[in-house]
């Protein structure tokens, strides 16, 4: 087992990375101060891991809330089911919520923990690659709104993150590829040598090679821990973690939550960010093409939806969380391995990016 730390003073916490950690009850119990535990999961993950987790927590009073699976259910109505379960089981302020599932479960359980009786503790046990390398670390919690993704939520840190890499053995290939979009992101924004490592090992990752997965997850989590430690509430450098997300969130909102997986939308959005960075003269066409080829090799879409116009993108991007004082800001690349949050671009550069022929670009690079 490998242990990393997110350094946030009194809110600091460990990230445990290893195989079969769901069975390591002692890792969890050291972060549970009361007698009550509520496991929040979904109807896909529950049949696989819920009973194992309950056995690991022998001695605690355990309640479980099993939610419907999918991004389409990341809303107020489903969040209310968590509160219903907690109240029906009479959980008090010393209860600990455990998020057992992917990014949707982690975001919702964390938001519920931030709200229930004005704040109870929670632990993340992410079971998808995307949640292991991104959403489970850093304390972003929340739900979607029909007009925008993740627009309602709170910064609320977990007590610990327990990453059982063996859970990836039950992950569908499409979900695994979606997670690789966030892994590749770290190479693009802050670790160019990692980008080279991914180019050498992307096929091993897709084949679920244990050593490669542990390396990729560890390097991704270490990168995110550094950024979160420097900027917990996203007032500066943390926003660079959203490379491709402004374009990607527009895709998710327009297509309907769940039609595109988050990582798929981020991949297409990252291509658009690469294209705009190249049009601004910050990266070369060769840099852009290098990154696009890696996304293709990871099994990810690199072409935005054909039914989305430039106006569609602009309408959804206008409610992005990075909009300040009515001004759109984007995460772009000064070079491979260095991202910046900027509004220093012309409307012509953005318009031409939104209207670029990504299909032709993808065919040329395939």
C-alpha cells in the first residue's frame, strides 16, 4: 500500500492506494469517531462491494443508501434520498458517511455530509478510475442543475480517501477510458514527463496492468494533492485542473447528463482547448497533435458532438463557474506541462476554435 497526504492543516487527510483495501477495516476505523456509519452507493456498485465493506466495518452500526446509477440522477431529488436514509436510521452528528462508488456518488455523498446537521464527516472509497484520480481528492462536492453542471455544492474535505485499485477489474472499458482523460490532463497541465510515460504505457493501462495503474493513479493523486494544498478553494492555480472542462461541461449539459461520460466530454473539450492554445500561438501544431493522438490511443472521443453549434457552446459556457464579472475565462496551455487560466483571448480566436473541423483533424491523426 502507498500513502499520500493532502496537506491542508487541520483538514489534512491521507490517500491510501493499493489492492483489496476495501477489506482493510482498520484503515477505515481510524477515521471514524462515532458508532454510526452510513454507506452511500448505487445499484451498480452495491452488488459488487457493499457486503464486503459492511464486513470490514464489523462493530459499527451501519446503514446503507443505494441510489440509482448515473449522472442523470445527480440532482436534488436523489440527494434527498440520502437525507431520508440518514433520518430514518436516526443518524446523529457523529455519524460518518462513506461514499462507495464513482464520481457521482462521491460528489453527492460529500455534499450530503456537508449539509446533514450542518456537517458530518465522510470518507471516499472511489471505484472508478476517474474518481480515483480526480473527483475523490480535493473536497469538491455537489450536484448538477438543469442549466449547468456542478453548479450547486460545497468545498468539504473527506477524512480519508481509500483507493482500492482492484475495483477497476469490474470497470467497463468505456468507463476506464473516461478516467484516462483525467490522467492525461495532469501530464498536460503540470507534468510533461508524465505525458511521455503515458505515451509509453497507455496500452498497459487499458489492459488493467496492475503496476501501470498504481503508477498512474499515484502520480495523478500526487499532482492533485499538490495543487489542492496550494489552493483549496480554487481562487488561483486549482482552476488549471479544469483543462477542457468548460467546453466539456457545455457538451454534457447540451447532450443531457449521462449521454456522454464526464471523461469523454472532457477529452473532446481538451482537444478544443489544445486547438485554441495553438491558434493563440502558445503551443505548436505538433504539440496539439501529440496530445490528440494520446487521447485517441486511450479510446477517447476527440471530436465534439456534430449537433452542437458555436452558439450552443457559448450559451452553456456563459454559466460556467469560471465566468467572473460576466467575463469568460478558459484553461489553456502556454506549453505542454504548463496551464493558465485566462481571459486574454479575442472573440475571433474563440469563434474560430468553436467552428474548427475536428472531424477532419481526427481522421488525419488516426
